[in-house]
């Protein structure tokens, strides 16, 4: 993930063993609820979002470097 520089902060093993009351699990995976809208944010979706943003930024940096 992310050019092998960065790894997930919360692995599945860590999520399974956590006793954090804010972390929940359902058929969609592990999630937390946002404070303001009380919406489920799944960890896998969030990491996918971070990876997409990272990749987009890397391509924009490469474009800037080529100028």
C-alpha cells in the first residue's frame, strides 16, 4: 500500500483484538461512526480513499517535477 512506504495503521488482527467501544463490526467490516453525522466509516473504505488520494498526489507531483 502506498509505494510500500506506508502500511495500514489498523490491521485486521488489531481490529479483531481491540476492545475500543467506538469500533464496531457488521457484515460490511469494521467501522466507526462519525461524530457530526453519525455515519458509518468503514476502515477498508477509508484506506482505499487514502490510497486513491495518495496515488493522485503522486501523479500531480510527477507532473510538477517534469515542468
